[in-house]
């Protein structure tokens, strides 16, 4: 999500950072590019107009004129206004209430509520150490009830059984009773998907909400839904006391503008975003970090948090000690790196959070190591002996043929992997000598992420 918007805004920002001074014409040209980028990304026209006007007011004032680096100052203004558009500060869920804290998920059909309910439950169990119960009041889709029950078992959450023959309000009442008796900290309620024009369905969710006394009511937005998501958000916001938004399918080919518009028109904070199909692919939404990511400045803080949560600390420490002792980065180490990349959504998900220099195409980097490619490379390494992994230079032509046959690949694939290992080995040596700090210093002015 935001890929096209990011590309256009990054291009406009980089043109400005090289300017020693700003003129009326280049400010006007940049704002025109920003305006077109937002409109192409499906951001609602009133939102775009307000956004551009706020930038123009700040740009023509003293804020840019007195700056020693006007180009960077204007980029900073665009960044801060983007943060404001995305919601300002990160707003976590408020779980400070008498348990069970009820979290109700509402939204259109096909937005991904059931999967999001399970993802949110897993996050609360793993990160916040909460006892979570799941319940579905979607009596219109029996498969959704069964799906939620299976997901609850998969993530270790409690589950309140329900049936399509029951009344949603009665299910809600029983779920509250069961969650109290089970000492659940949080009760997550998955509601039926509905069309915003369906009065009967809207009346049903309103009655269930009253019965639940929900502490958090989260609107689930399909990032690929376009402007229809904005219209439905307005209807839901008028009917229910929404407290936040969760974006789903952000890893797909979504423009992202509708998500920005929903935040602006409802005034409700974006709490989380679904970043993949895996059950742990739910990420907290930080407006400032997302604004940096959109402008090509990276999101190193989120990457560090993800690494801390998903990467084996023991393996990382062992590798660090090994490199410090001067021992080589072998193929077993490379396999471990590939497996950790997969656990974090692949190289593409990581690249979105890294500051990419202007002469590097992020799309080309993603193509070099997509998820399937990583799995194939791991298979090649598994076909090697322990000595071959430890001493890659011993792999001659006959060994390459054996490895290729054993992994179902071609000799060219083995050669490509060995070449990649050599490049990674060089990079690891540089990083062990403080090379990553040097890399950050080479980034263009204004592109350095906060805290680096």
C-alpha cells in the first residue's frame, strides 16, 4: 500500500532537497506534483485541497524563507502535514477498564473482520499477555463462526460458541457471561459484514453494540475498497460510537488514499494495519513512522521492534560474536538470515521500512528476493553437506550438480546463491565494523530517519 503515492512524493521531495533557495515557481510545481500524487492515490478531493492549502500557508510564510536550507524545510513541512493527515500521535487501544474489555469489530462485507479478530487476539495474547476470548455474532454466515473457532484454537484464545440459528443479542449476552466466568481480560466480538445501505443489518449491529457496552468499536477498512470505504465509514460513524480504524490488506496492490480519507472524514485514529495473510501480520499504526515511510525516509523504529519480536536473540548474538572473532559468514548463517526474513514477511516488507537511497530502485530489490525465491534458496542450502555450508569455496562443478539435483534446481541457481553469499559476507564484515552508520550518513540531506 502507498507504493505509488510514496514514489511520487519521494520524487518531488528529492527535487527540492537540492535547492539552495526556493522560488514561487518551484514551490508551485512541487505542490502540483503532491496534489496529483494524492488524487491518483484515491484521496478524497476535499482532503487533498485542505492538505495542499496547509502546506502552502506554511511554505510562503517565514518558516521556509528564514531557513538555511529552504528545500529541506519544505520537505519537513510536507512530512509534518502528512503526519497530521494520518492522525498525529499513535493511539494504542485503551484496555484500562473493568474486565472483560469488549472490543467490537464492524465494517463492510469482505473487509477481513474475522481474520483481523484473530490477529488482534494473538497480538493481545503475545504482546500484552492478556487472556482473550473470541465470539462471532455473524449468524448470516455460518462459515465465519466456524472459521473464528478454528482460528481461536490456532492462536490459543478462548472461544464462545455460537450458532446461526441464534439471536445475535442472545449470543452477546452469553459471551459476556462466559468471559466473566473464564476471567477473560478482553472479549473480541466479530460482527456480520454488511452493506452501509442495509438498514436492517445496521439496526442489528446497533442493538448488539448496546448489549455489549463495547469499550472499543473498531471500523475495519479494506485498503483496496476505494471511495466506497469513505462513504460507509461516514454511515457507521453516524450510527455507532467508533473509537478507531484498522486497515486490512495493506500488503496488496492498494493505492492507500481511501485509508487516508477515512481517517480524515471520521476523525478516528488508525490503530492497526494488516500487513499480510499470516496470523501475526498485524502492525501498530504510527502516523509519524508511516509518513516517513511514504516519503522514502524509512521506518527503522518499526523494523527494530519487529526484529526484536521475531528474530532469535540467541542466533543474532552468536553471529555477532562469530564475526567479531574473524570467522566467516557461512551458508548456514545465510540460511538463518533467509528464514528470519521469511518470518518478517520477506525482503519486501523489510525494504519498506528501510531508507532507500535515491539511486536504488526498491522494486528491483524486492524482485531479487521474493518469498518463493527465499524458499528456493533455503532448499539449495539444505541439499549441501555440513562441510559445504561451512566452506563454500570447496563447492566445485560436480558438487554444484549434486546440490542442484537434490534441491530440484538448476546449477545456475546454485551459482546465483553462492554469489549472493559472497556479497552478504562482504556486507556483514562492513556492518561488524560500524558500516551501517556510514551507510546512513551517505543518505541524501533530509532523508535520514529520526534517531540515526
